[in-house]
């Protein structure tokens, strides 16, 4: 038990929280860029890009799972799905980035709002997983779950620290 307590001390949890937020912020920025690109780039351009990106993989192994998945996904992408994906990526990225900035600024009210929104994203991602069975979606959802747990811990820590400061004054 002592080893677990040493591993989970406040400084290490705070560092894990901050690192995960910066990682999530970078991911949110990439979602925003991807959403904009997805909205404005034609399907033919996507297909050309995927063929260019996967050409070496296909040369080495024509049965490469990831390369074939990407190629198949782009070939069967409808305009409606493309627009939905663009709007979803853009909205998801903007909302997450806004919440992450608030959390990094340590504004107490952002914590419960962030937990609620991250929880809704997790629920939606699990719902989407039931249709897509995408391992990437499952991995992102697991990461969101860890960040949600770290946010909950950080919120409790910040709220209790604030109560102590108020009680002393």
C-alpha cells in the first residue's frame, strides 16, 4: 500500500493531469485542422492523399491491415458522412480546447463542466463504437476516461485546497 501511495502522490498526479491536458490540447488542435480540411477537401483529394501515404506499405505488403482500412474507408465515404465528420471534428476539437484552456488556468467551475462534457463524449464515442468497432475510437475513449478520472481527482484536490485557504482567512 505504501508503494501505491508513493506512486500516486499529488505531485505525480498533477503532472499526469497536466501532461494529459497538453496531449489532449494537441489532439484537439489536430481535430480542428482535420475538421476544416475534411470540410473543404474533395473526396478525390482524400483518395489521392491516402494512396500517396500508403503507397510504400502497399509496395511492402499489399494485405497491410491499416493501409487497406484507410483506402477502403476513403473509397466508401459519402458526401454526407464527410460533412458530418468535418463538423463533428471541428466542434469536438473547439469544445475540448476551450475546456482544456480553462482547466489549465485552474478555474474551478471548468472542472465539473469538463467532466460532464468529457463524460458525454465518452458515451457518444461508445455509442459510435457499437457501430464502427474502431480500435482507434476505443483507445481515444480509454484516454478520455483516464483524463476524466484525473480531472475528478484534480477538482477534489483544488476544491479542498480552496476550502482550507478560506477557512484560514
